[in-house]
C-alpha cells in the first residue's frame, strides 16, 4: 500500500511539473510573438528585405502578412550540422532524420510560398547566409532579419556580411537577444559589440539596429 501511494504521488508530481513547464513555454511563446509583431511594426512596408534562417517559414508568413514587402529573400541552407557545437541545435543533434529532414523542410517551404514565388514577391536562396551575402549589391536592402546560426561567430558574420547591403537608414534586426540557449550568449555579445555602428533598440528578445543615414 505504501509503495503504491508513493508511486502515485511521484507520478502526480511529475505530471504537475510537466503541466507547469508546458504552461511556461506557452507563455514565453506568446510573449515572443508579441515582441516580434512590435518589431515588425517598426520596419518599413513595401520593402526589399531578407530573412536569414527561414526554417519552416512561419516568421516569413508574418512578414508577408504584416509588411507586404515588394520582395522578400529567404536565405537558409537547410543543412544538417554534425559538429559538436551544434549538438543541441534543431538543425544539429536534435534533428530526427538528419539531412533528410532538412531537405523535406526546404521542399515544404517552396510549396508553402509557391504563389508568392510565382508572383516574384519571394525568392528562396538555399545557401549559408555568409555565402549568399556576396550576391547582394551594396545598399540594396531596406532591412534584414537575422535568425540563423546563433553562435557568436555566426551572428557576427551575418552582421558584418549584410551591413553593407542595407541602405542608409535601413535596419539589421533579429531574434533571441538576451536569451541564452544552446548558443550561450552569442547573439547578445555579437549585437552589443556591433551596436556602435548604428542606433540599437531592444524589444524584449528582438534587436533592431538602424544604419545611420548620410
């Protein structure tokens, strides 16, 4: 009887903890949505813009719905990374089917935005972001949203690579500022170091860096 009661109590505690953890995750997700929408409201509509790290295309859908860009570039390698540094990343050790999962995701994004692609409103670039940057001329993008490799080196490389492509008065923005996931404080460190080049605004987990006008 005692053993049964103890097992039942432990199961009840575990269930309660799972519920509390799930509720916390839902609250955090809701807060992040609010922060992202506030950020989008500050970015110009009808723009030529670019998202680094499209993943399944959820945020790209928000960009299209709220900012109605003239042209949106979606840049993502959809590449499985096997290095130890990415063991806890969704595109690394946490990917269920390795590269096959990334390939399926890429095909799903092409299907999801097929009408926008056909209209010429969306262009998908399957490439690492730093490599794709060389295809954009200087001062041709109104804004860039960075949500790719969250390591310090990855974020700094994206900031450095795309800063020249942003028009004066344009923006470099991104996700997960102040958050320390598997990447540690890589996003925050890179953004803080880069902030001297523009006017930095923080909206919760979102950063917004305005490139100075002449």
